[in-house]
C-alpha cells in the first residue's frame, strides 16, 4: 500500500512530491550546464567526472528513468543533450559515444 501511495503521488504532476522532483531535476540540469561550461578551463577529465559521472549518471538519469515516455521525457533529454560540449564528440567514430554517456544513450534508445 505504501509503495502504491508513493508511486501515485509522484505520478500526480500536481502533488507537492512531483513538483519537488521537477524543481530538483531542473536545478540539476542548470548545475550540469554550469559545470560543463568549465570545459576548456578546468581539466577535461575533472569536468567529465563531475558533470557526467556524478551529476548526470547519479541524479539526472534516475529522474529520467522514472519519467514516463512522452513529451516531458523528450524535453528533459533534449535539455541534457544541449548542455554537452560539441567538441567532446568531434573525434569519436560514428556510432560511438563517451564512456560516461553509455547509460544515458541506452535510455535514449529505449
């Protein structure tokens, strides 16, 4: 019963819990954007670790996985992609991605 109540509360977009989760997600996206702006100033490994390994894979992806497929999920994924520096992808082979983005890519494919 408790799990059912929590799930229905989060799925109800007007619930305080759902609104909190949305604010938390968009704040984390803003933080991701700001962290990735340090690319080229701070060592790339440090920026990728903080932005992708820690922020994207630990916090943002969890929210994305719990967002039902549809326009909301697409908007969230698009905003995350817009934060990523293009130069990180210039030397990659076609069909490949950064190691830290594998889980995010799997989500996009689903």
